[in-house]
């Protein structure tokens, strides 16, 4: 029973934090600002490996950063 309560609290907290960051990102995009989105980058030279990076998205910019 305790495990269920802990799982529900952790799930609720995770959903709240993700929803808050998505909402902030959506508001910035609606204002025309450049937003930074975390992503995984796959490099052709490194078969099967992925690097953590960020994608910059804006009205006049779309770039991937590692």
C-alpha cells in the first residue's frame, strides 16, 4: 500500500514539473522567442551512439547544439 502511495506522489510531481516546463516553452514560442529543447542527437560516424544535446528553435533559427 505504501508503494502505491509513493508511486502516485512521484508520478504526480513528475507530471506537474513536465507540464510546467512545456507551458513555459510554449509561452516563449508564442511570443516569438528562440526556445531551447533538449534532445538526443545521432551521429552517423558513431553508429548506435547518441549524444545529449539541445535544439534551438525560433522564427529565424533552427540549430542543433551538443
